[in-house]
């Protein structure tokens, strides 16, 4: 530095934190180029589920109207709940391979690694959502609520994904080891299928239908169906479809960042 010339500003703490998060996001995106099969499987698997339930298993118990129009929004919500394994594995691998120790030696914002990983996952989730919407359109599903309603439904789906993602990150750090992630991931399946993704709660036994109605996934599915103008949609569920993910984020986001800070010391 020349005498009399001030050092360049490093930015505010908030700006530095955003820069750190973006750096970690680019790190995760670079992994896509090295592991394209994993990305492809993540996109194809929900499409296979949609086609399987739509053409092989589909029955539409209790559904008034076209079952495909009922099924596609449910599958979109299910897709946002599933596929957390990649992020969970990445977190545990970073913790077990000593990568965090190298990051710890840098002036990096606490939690930037997790935020970068979640941002990359959200980009992949948005891509997967676009693929599912295209496949749904190809098999006859239609959104009848207009462009604004379509964008609102997509926003609810991505909000739900973001909340599920941070639950997955917290569970990954509790598991601690990559080999335990699969066992933890299995816990998502009962929650996913205990929803109104494939059938209406009214067609189920009383106690089961009540549990399904309380599932946050069911609120999101019902709100999305309403915005799409599809069978099974009911007005008044949008507030619950927003409140549930925000409540989950308020619990699991700080828990995950705090636990990550303790594990990386």
C-alpha cells in the first residue's frame, strides 16, 4: 500500500457474509459438473413416481374430478420433501473429511458453508420443479388459476422445500456420519405418504384422515391445488402453507447454524 492511500474497504459484515455464502454456493455448483449422474437421478426419480402413480397405481380415492389434476400438485409437494439425501451427505462428508477445518482457518461467516449448500440445493429444486411441471403438462395436467396464481404456488412449493432442507441439514449433523444419513432420510417417507398427495383425507379412516389433515405437506398441497384451480383445493389454506414452513425454519435454521458452529470448533 502506498503512503497516504487508504486500504480498500472490505465491506460491511453483512456484505462479507453474503460474499462467503456465494463462494460456498459456487463450490457446491462446481460439484454438479463432477457428479452429473447424481443431479440427473434427482430430476428423474420424481418423474418416475409421477408416472407410476398416474398410470400404474393411480386410483384417486375420494377425488372429484380428473385424478391427474389432483395428483400433479401432490407430487410437486412430495418432490419438495424428498431428495434431501444429497445435501445431507454433503454436509456430513464435509464434517468428516476435515474440509471444515480448512474453512475455519479463513475469515468466513459462521454458517456460510450451510447457506451455500442450501442455495445450491434450492437451484436444483427449482430446476426439478420446472421439469415436473413440464411432465405434468405433457400428461394432461393444467393450471387454471392464471400466471400470478401459478407463481404463488411455485413460491409456496419452494418455501416448503427450504424448510425441509434445513430440517435435513440439522438431522445430518445429528447423524454425524454419511452411512447414517440413509437411515435418517427414510424418516421422510412416512411423513410424505401420510399426506393428501395421493388421496383425500375424507377417503381414509377417521384417525388417519385427521393426522393427514394436520400434516404441513397437506396444507401446502391443498393451497397449491387451490391456486392451480385443481381438484382438492380449498381456500384458506395459504396462510397455513406459509406459517408452517416459517415456523419450521424459525426452529431448525438457528439450531443447524448453532450446531455447525459447535462441530466446526
